[in-house]
C-alpha cells in the first residue's frame, strides 16, 4: 500500500486518508475518491489530498477484517459466535447465547504477530458473556494490507475462539445453619449468579451444620444438574463438615481449596455424577470471587480438574470484599 499526498489529478480511485471539511458537508476518511468527490475537492480549492492506494496484492481493510474473522470462527453455529461487520476495517464477534468463551491464547498471539496492521482483541479466557455481548473484535489498522499477511493471520488464528453455552438448567442450594432462628441467607447472590447463565434455583434447602444431617439432605436430592453447598461456618479442611458429608452421602471430593482470593475455601466434587460445589462464604456478596470461575465453567458443561483450579492463581488476586470477616490487610 502506498500512503501520502498526491495531486487531485492522480487521486482517482484512491482512498481518502483524512476527513476533509467542505462547503455543504464533510468528505469522510475511508471513502473511495470518484468523480463526484474529486469535483467537490476541486470546487473547494484543493489541489492535493492525502490518500492510500492499494497495490495489486493488497486487500481492502474491510475484506481483510472479514477474512480474519471468518477464519477465527469458521462455523458460527457450533462455535456460538456471531460475526458483525461494521466497516472501517472492523468485524466484531458476539455471543449468540449465554455462556463462557474459550480463547486459545497461543493462536491469538500468533495472529497478532503476523503483521502490525492486523489486530485481534478478545475478552479474557473463560469470560462469562450474556447473549449479544462482544467476545472479540478484529481491527485492520491500515486501509489495506498485503494479501499474504492476511492469509498468514487466518492460518495462525484458525478456530481460536469458541463460546460454550450453558448446559445446566436446575441447581439446588443447600445451606447449613448453627441456629435455625438466625441462619444466614445466601440465596439472593447465588440466584443472581445462576440467572446470568439461565439456570434456575430449583430448591433452597436447609440443614443443621452437622455431617450426618447434611449427608442426609444431600442424599435426598434428585433431578438436579448442579448441587451447591453453602455452610454457616467456613470449610477449613478436607475433613470438615461439608466435604465429609458429601463423602458420607456417597459422593467424592476432587479438589479442596483454590489459589484465588476471595474464594480460597471452595471445594469441588460430585454425587451420583452430579457436580457439587462447596461454596466459599464470599459468594454471599455479588462481587466477583473464585467460585464464579468454577461455577460458570461447570454450568457450561466444561470439565474443571484439580489441575485447572491449581492454574487459576495468575490473575487470581481479585478485588477485596469489604464484608469479609477477616480482610487481607488489617485496617
């Protein structure tokens, strides 16, 4: 691509690089200069104009952006992302349903390394999105780029994004209490979290904070896609009341604790193939915490292993929740 000022006599078919104010209205940058545009510029007394002229092997910014976006999402239906071309070298990708976005960072990095004029920006990996929210934007900075660079970017970023929609629809919350008359209520914030992915709270059960009682309550749950446990007293050990009750009910505990703060005291397991999440007390606040990262992926049917949780430490220092009983740093 050639860029710079040229006489109006040589500007036919070129792309206007900068908007030009004219009597009767502005001639906007990015337009292709034809006879009408050149006549208006001449009538305004201009003799030169700054333009971009594409070489034969160049692709226009809009065509390049669309080609890259289509390579990222070759199958919009199965990948759950909608491509929206907006012009000026930009194509946005939006979620077609509530879910979490898988981003293959190595492919995004490789795409962005192919040519400085070809760019892709995405939300963080495993970001929860509502239907219609933007997951990524492809932006071509220049008015045109070499076709070979576009081909390289398409190959590097192929299939780099995928939305995983919510799979679970019914969740059961079990809350324990040490005093039935003053039991803590955490359903409101939990219900809000579930609703963000279209999951209903099918039942909100209560149990004394004792292993035997909680085990009996868990054993009686049927028809749930997800079981959540929120204890009156923080779970401090894999042998504490809630994990022990889950095992006593016939379930298993796959991971206790996570390197995300707030959210350290989470545990993850299952009961008769139904995922079970032992929630940390910070879920009583609507603020983001580590449980959100596990809950959202489980709802969307994604496996969450002990290794996955162990790798959440980078970026896991989240904003402090003032309501916590013991803050990170004393005031």
